[in-house]
């Protein structure tokens, strides 16, 4: 019979409860967010593990996969973890297990893997049925004391078993191996560190509990990545990151120049930044090569075996290797930033961002709690054993009577307890003794063990009573870890080193990224720009849109910056390599930069950092500006000449000479020394020539010793010497006199 479609209660609405959608969503989403934060994405500050890693460690311990035991199939481990502790996908568990075994992903691996566990190229590990694993010494340290009531357990998801809430953590795992995870509304990102440095900082904190982060940074200088590399982050920035718990570290590949004989050389990269896939990195460099973004580089090869060896061949011997690498650092993942966000669970409950000092303090507090709990557990165990030994001693001294009672009494236990004043535990221990143990029941042995345990009990009691002794013991444990993973050991040796990033001129690096080729820049009257390949000799053959024509054209290189001045007095900068090519009519300037609609292009030219420009407005104001001051870094441009409508920027000429000749629309010319015009970075300028009406027509800067030259409409050249110009030479801001005979009707010098 099919299911009834009628709800319980015969279809009346008594069983339907209306729920406000907003509050229902809030409640459910909050529950999901908390679950993600607590049980998936954020590590615990005490053992540095997320639940999945902790469960893998615990399952491996139960399988007795100790560092000195045989390997077990990963499928077996994953099955146990999934079945008993972690009711999620087997692939996610295996991925976590694989990562803990990868020496290029984890600074101090927790899993000792046998088989294919993936590689730095980004290839995946073999399936879990082919790979095997066991714990490493680091994992053993994390679990040390778990059977001695060092930590609390909680029921597993199906309440059939128990799992640890946190591991004892005798190894500073959170900072040593780092962690990363994205929760809801928060994330964590902690780079790996050198454990010897962390131990030094922890020991320093035990001595000086109120030590500042600045003092600790002298011991923990910065991250220590499994893949090495060079940190080029300034020391002050590293200190600030550790102080606040947020920041980032700039990491570069390690490289050196290798001579190939006869003056040839190559660059060899031996270490790449952390979490960068080598194969993808080389693909990206090859793509940049094909796109002609790396003109200094000729070829890239991967010669890696077990170690990383990427070979870069320069275009020629004269290439500066530093400059080549700087351009690669800018464009590829040979340099990256590793974020720091020490967002962790304090006490396994509260997510918050901690400083370096707070993380270490919370780890030390956990170690103290573990020590106290283990000591109490050991104390209780000793008391139990001493009680039993006391019973054995009585049994030894009255052995024949004990045997008689056991042989003859129906209920020997109460009889023994009554005869010798034994406790329940003592009588039970005597009754459970094997016959062969009677031979060993020598008073000397029993007393020896009794005395040793009594002494240990006294020591534990002293330890539990003294805070100083507890810290002393913790310091001794940490010193042992430091000794085991010290700088002289292969695993403990620092891999990431520190250096200053070499400072190169940004223009040099910019040029190193662009293939240098000749181009002709073409600007039309309506403001369309394009870059034709090669240096064209004849501009007459250029085609334009209907109603448009050539405004100006000039030769440049693809590495040049093109400066464009508009009538509003603004300069815009466009890289010649970014201009549209010669096919078609180019693109309007308003697409390339944010230029106002009511402005037009005055002129455009290739940037010369050493040059100076004379800017002149229509009303005859002007000033000199160094060309470097006119370069704009954004699409919005740079306001250089202040003009108010109806005035506008009219002329822009390079400064080459010592005198200025200016002609007004009234055909009056004035010549005056260039020194009378001020040099400034921005402004309105000063009056160059006075007019009753109209404005400036043209201006020329020339050397007075060589005279003033102009061409008329028939291309005839006229030159006036200094003496011939005497009546026009005056001071700036005067009206001038009518132009000399032979001056073009256009009012322009050419």
C-alpha cells in the first residue's frame, strides 16, 4: 500500500507550526558557521591540529603504527578514521593524511609515507590502496602521555568509542608546521617555523613570562618554509606581523648564476616559493616568453630530479642577471606573498587572532596542564602499586599460612583480609598471583621496588606543590625537543634565509619586461591612437576614418612611455607597447585613459626623463616643467597646468636653447631670455606676452648665438641673427612688435 499523503492528524492544521523565516535561517546558518569554525577549518592553539588530523593521529596510535613499527596500508588507516571517528568522505581524510607526509608541504612531517605521495609539480599521490604509512617521531611527541590521563576524551559521533579533544602536544606544532583554513566569516593562515627557534622563544618565555613580541622576534626571526626560498620582507614588517597576528611575508625563489665557459652563463633556480607548483610555474614563464613579455630571456628548462633545478637562458651574455630575475619576480610566481593570520581556537573553544607571544604562552599553559595531569595519574598509579607491594611483603613473611588459607578456606579472600589486616586490593593481588611468582617473592626485591616508588612519589608530590619545579620540568622537556631538532640536524636546519631585495630602477625593470621594437605613433585629429610597426618615412599613406585626418605622428620604441597633453592642462601616460596595433584605425584616447569629454589633445610625444618642457596657455601664460613631473601613474592623468575656461593649454615645446620667440595672433613677435620663465611642478605660470585681444599663436626656443630660424609656406628658410633681432628683444610680458618681413602668414614658425 502506498504512503498516505495526508499529514498526521487527518489533515487539520494543528501539527503545523509557523516559523519566522529570518530567525530560522539565522539560527541554522549560525549553527553551520560554528560547526565549520570549531570542527573543520581552525586549528587548536594547543596542538596545532584540526579535528581530521587529530583523528588520523589517534587512529594511527590505536593501530600501533609507531615510528619503529611496520607500515600499514593507508586504506586501512582511512577506513578506521572514517568508521570510528570522522564520518566524512574517504578522499578528504586521505588528502589530509597525504599532506601530513609530504616533506615539501609540511616542515616537520607527522606521517612517514611509503609509496607515491605526490610531488612538488602538483601530481597527486597514488590511490590509498597502494600507499603505506606510519607515524614519525614528531607525531609520537604530539601523542606522548595520551594514555596517562594527560587530556580529556569525548564520545565519538556514534557514541561507540572515544576520541581525544586535544593531543598532549609536546611539540610546538601550530607554529612549526603552520596551518591554513577558510571557515565562515573568518580564515586562518600560519606559515611553518623553525622548531629550534620556537623552543628558544618558549624557554625565554618561561624565564621571562612578560617578554614582549619584540624580544621574541630576536629568537624567531621569521617563517621557515619546507621548500626554502629567501624572505625579502623588512624586519620591521615581520615584527609588526608577529605583534598583531596579521600580515604577510614576501618570499622569493633562490637562484644563482652558473658559468658555462666562453663568457656564457645561465641562471639556475634551486628553491621555489612555498605552495607553488613547479610545473605550473614553468608553464607560466613559457607563456610569458611566447607573449614577448620577457625580452631578456631566451629559454626555460626544467632539469629537476629529486631536487629543484630550473634553468633560465638569457638572450645574450650582456644581459644583467639581476635585472632578468627582477622582471621574472614581478611577472611570475618566483616571488609571492604568504599571508599571516593567526586566527586559532583558544582552549579549543574561542576563535581569536593571537600574537606570537600569546600563541607560545597558550602552548606552554597547555604543557603545564598536561604535566600536572600526568603527574597526578602517575601518583595514583604508584599509590596503587605500593599498596599491592605492601600486601606481597606480608604474604612473603607469612607464606605457609597464606597457602594454607587458600587451600583450606572456602572463601579465602575475607579470611586473608581478617588474618593479616589486608585491604581488598591487597588480598585480590595475592589471590591473582601465579604460582611461579612465589619463587620471585624475595623480600629484597620487594623492598627495593617499594623504596624506589616511595622516592618517586615524594618527587611527584614536590613537583605538584612547586610552580617553579613544574616550569623547570617543562623547560627540560622543551630543551630535549630542541636538541632533537636543533640547527645541526638535517630536519632542524633552517631552510628559508633572509635578504634585502635589491633595489632596481623601476624603469629598468619596466624595460626588461617589454621587447624593444621600433614603432610609429599616429594620432588623429579626433583623438584616435595607434602604434604602427617600424619607423615609417611617409605619413601621407596613412588611412583614417571618414572626416578624420592626421594630427601628428612620431617615431618611438615599444619600451617608451608616450606623454599626451590635453587642452585642460592634464598629462596622460600610455606605454607604447599597450597601444593598439596598426591594423584598423586604432582606439579613441577616451577608451585608453579617463579624459574629460570637453578636452582635446594638444600634443603627444615619447617621454625623455632628462628633458624639460615649456607649457603655454592660449592667453599667453607659461612655465617650464621637468618632464619627469608630468608622468601620470593612473588612468586619471596628472594636472600640470592650471587653466580656467575660456583659457586652455595651447603649446608644449622641449627646452633647447637660451631665448624664447613668441608670436601672438595679432602677428606681434617678442624675443626674451629663457631665464625669465620660472620652473615649477604645477601651476598657472607667468605672463609671457601681453595682448589687447586674441592669444598666442606660436612659440620657439632657440640659441641666440645661432639666430632665429623659420620656414615660410614655400619651405624657404629664413634666419635672423642676434643683431637683426635687436628691435624685437625685450622683457617677458611686453607686447612685442610686428613680425619681421618674410614671416609666414600662418603665424607659425614652421
